[in-house]
C-alpha cells in the first residue's frame, strides 16, 4: 500500500472518529425520597412556629444566607431554627433572621409561610403519584404562583412579583434545596444552538441543531441523558452576539454548543452550562464585552451569586475559561473604545474585593479603568466571519484565555 494512501486512510479514520456521537447518562435518584424529606422539614418548621407562639414568643427563622462565606465558597451547608431553638447560634455573624415583629416583617414572614404551605401541599400531592398525574404538573412558574395569590387574603402583601420571588428564595434557604425541588420554576430566557440532544426519561427529547436555536429547558435537573458531537461549549453574553455567530454558522464550523443567557443568566441557563461541563465533560469558554458588566456576567457563570446558597454547586462552572474580550485584544485589533462611566467605575470597585477575584482578575479590572470599554460587536475586521473562523478558534488553540 502506498504510504500516502495509508496516511490518508488514517486521517479519514480520525476525522470520522472525531465526529462520533457521545452519550452521557445522568444518574437519577428517587425524587420521592427527597420530597418526603422536604415535607418533614416543612412540618418541623411549622411545629417550631406553633411552639414559639404557644410559649408567648414571636416566631422567627434563623438560617445561613451565605453572605459571609464568599462567592468562591461552594459550601451548601445550612441550618435553620425557629423561636427558642438552642441548636443554632443566635449570635452567628453569617446567619440571617426572619422575624415576626414589625408590620413589614410580619408581612414578609406571612408570605414565606404561604410559600411553604403551597410547597407542602404540592409535595404531598406528587409524593406517591398514585393517580398517574403527569410529573410536569408538579411545576409551576413563579409568575403563575404570584398571580394565584391575587385571589387570596395575602394579596396585599405581594403587590409585586419580586416579593414572591424573594419569599421563594428564603424558603429554599430554610430548606437547603432548589426552587425546582418545591415545584417552582422560571421560564428560561436562554438560547442554545449546536448538535445536542437532551433526554428527559423515555418520553421526551429536545434536539438542538447547529443551524437553529431553541430555548434552554425550564427544568434542567430532569435531564437523564445527553447526546452530542460537540467539542466544547461557547457561552456568549448577549443575544445580539449569539445571533451574529449563528448567522456565521459558528456551531457547525467550530463544532461547539453555543449558549447565551441574554445578559445576566437565569438559573436554568447556568444549570445547563454546569451540566454540560460536569456530566458531559465539555470544556466551556466565555466571550463577553470588555466592560464591568460583561466581566461580572462571566463571573456569575463561573463563581455563582450570593442568592443561591442552597443549590450553588449545581449552578457553578469553575472550569469556564474567559477567551475575551481582553485588554490586549483592544490594542491588537484596534477595537473602538469609550470611556468608563461613573457607574462602570463603581461596579469595578464593588467587584475588586470579592473573594473569587484572583490577582490576574484584579489586574484586569484595574487596567480596564484606563483602557475603557468595548463591545464584541465593535470588533471590525475586513475578514468575513472573523469571530467564527479566526478569533474564537485561535483563542482556544493557543490557550489564550484566563
């Protein structure tokens, strides 16, 4: 056999092998076990409230809200107490107390109790599911729950949806769980493009393609299997950049899964990125604007936020690598810049002391103050499909990321 032919066959074999589908099964657990635990936790909280009232005390909840643990901490340990429970330190500096005292505090307390009441009824209803009720019916959006309260006595306490979302978050902190565990979800705003299939048990599959985009699923924890031929995940900050890369056929050309959270990402989008990183073992790269908000959005994916202590580990992607826009890109590509505003400078000052900010990130933030800010769309290169065919591949190939 001619050596060139042998080499050609080898190359062809490698080419085909690289395009092989890969499947990743997600270990599942019996949701009934977790739901029984949550039912018991809620009932214990109610018993504590009743006990406090019977003793002539004003009920209260104390729990860790994670604000002193730092964003870099992935600990999900929680404690809660009500009234006179001595098992929880009353002078803990990293705890939060929800009290039934003044008018506003009583209203907040009441809304949290209404959330717990709804969650308890929902959990009990779907605990055994003897009537063959569809599992999807277990979930309702936070917005739908907000409107359902308009017909109840507590409606005067929840004039805005933000109050309900706050109460749901407090409930998850008390119970050390995710909102989806209680049946609360938010309609995802994120988009996905690329060769990817997400299986939900035996009955439902979402097939994503490289030429189109579909929404991120609302309940990512229910994914049971992943199929893909992609080599990595590319997360972009904005929908405008996502659509530009889609027009440039970026997912097909680079064999990647393209994702955007359309700005600050919601829980479902962050959870999908975590799933693809942890379960499918795909490298994850971020492309964001060169400004404090773009940098913070990248950090939200990578390090998390202060509001999701009970389920933070399921949202983090610490292996995410930032491929741009970097300071040197501004100079090398002659990207137009504009001066930082007072708001931008304040954002930098707010971020620079966060626990996850490394020396490298700190230097970036300080240098960006003088260099100014720039958007990805400002990259002006005569080469067509420059981002897709040159900028992104070279960044990854040369490991030009942080």
